């Protein structure tokens, strides 16, 4: 199905035009194209080939950016493989990816390995895509499902196995729930989406979720599917199923999404506005141009949808090969621009808050 435009999402996106500085190649003239506001926005064009991989949650965002950039800039070839966050990081460390997309930050043991690939610099995290994590379900006759974090944890831990379980009934008073067996669907590959989802459960339902936070799924049972698109497809194909995935994939599959309890005691619907309330409270915990975010999953902001993730582009601050540098900077500059962020409003992503976007943009320009 075709994705519908999110009005609230569009409200979060800035439509002011932005002139970007040159990306360091004196031989490339900036191209211009129409921005979201109808004005021209400068683009740092470069030629060559860049290979990147990682997060499948940002696949649709990256596809949009690559398409737009290559339309504006002839002679550029950009390949992005949605292999999963874990695979993307390993490819970056191995030197087979010029940058990696990851829905979670590098692990402490991964950081020095990644830094080793950056001669004279370090591997930095640039948040580019804000992706709410949807809890999508397929249960005949059930609409407007709402779940507290503790109930959600019990479902995915295998403690609650029927849709008419008392715990689910308590969250949905007055609803008619079938006795259908619950089929949980999780990522089979290492995933930043899993990392964020399990982090949410561990921070909000510690008593019921004892499997910690990890990119690899640790809880027993359930069905594993590769990628966010795989999880969405599995949920859509099985009555009684429930799974977690990045919002755009749930929407693209036409799936129903549960309201999730937040720290304020409300059941919050997944909308751009509600996700934005959680995003606005995120703090930058990295240093300098390293822009790792700390998200409060227990947010008490009224109406806030609490399960959101930031997808990072992990790239060298210094040490990129000379034949890769202009194109990497050109693409990431476009992605961080107001036009690049606004272009995602129809794809089920929330644009970066302006306070974060400007920092990302500055960090990209500092890459050398």
C-alpha cells in the first residue's frame, strides 16, 4: 500500500532553504533542486562510488536520499545494503563499508576497532533518522489494542501466551479478546531495532523482562524473521501475531499498531507528534562531533510515545580515502539538510529536531 502523508510529521520538519558549503572538491559545481518549500537548496555534488550498509530500519530513508542525490548529481554511484546494524558495523570495521548505518551506538569493545579504521580521527555517530518503533499486531476482530510495558514484556518473554490473558484484558477494559494463541515475531539478525526494543523493556519492565538489552534476540520462543520488512511480512501473514519494527515498515504493510503505556501512565498512540515529544527529551551524550543520543524510555511527557530509536551513520571524523571523502560528505550533507529531512515526512520517519539537525550538519562538514 502507498504510505500516507503524516500531517503532524510535516509540522516537525523545517522548510527553510539551506545553502551548504562546498564538500572539498574544487572540480564539482553545486547542483540545485527544489526544496520542500519550493526554493532552491544547494547540494554538494561529487563523483565516484560509495558503498555502505547496515540498518534496515533506515532503508527507505536512505533509498530516498540516494535517489534524490543521484538525480541532482550525475556521475555518483551510492550503494546501500540493508544488511542489519550488526552486519553494517562489522563491514565498517572490516573496511568493506565506507560508512555504516546502525540503530544503536557502537559497543565499548567495537569503538576502538572502528577508530582503528580512521587514520588520525575516530568513528563518530551522526543521528540521521528518527524512527519510532511500532508494536504491530494481527489479531482478527481486535482494534485499538493498548499495552503497558509490563504486559508487552510478558508477551515477548513467553509468559503471556493467549490474547485473552488477564494481563491483556486489564490493559483493554471492555474489549472482546479471542483465545487465540499469541505468536511473537522478532528479528533473526542482529539489529539495532532489537537493541532499542529490548532496552525499552529492560528500562520500563525490569521485573518481567530478564533478558537484558542486546542486538541479538535472547528470549526463548517466537519466530525470527530477517529485517524490519521480514518481521512486518511475518506479522501480516499470521493471525494472532505481534512483532516490533520501525514505523515505516508497519505502515507500508498496512498493520495495526498498539498504543503503548508511557511513564505518565497514559497509553500513547504512535504519531509523529507523540514520538517527537520523546525525541525532544533526548540528550546528546557524545563528545565533540560524536552525537550519540540518550533517550528516556520512561518519559513522563504527556502523550509521549516512548519507543523511538535514532539511526546513526557511523563514519570516520578523519581518515576517509581521498576518493571517497567528497561523495560521503555530499550525501550526508544532503541527508542532514532541511530538504533531506523534510523529504522523509511521507515515509513514516520523524525529522531531526532542529537543535540536533544543525549539530549533525556541522559535524558532517568537519569530516576530513
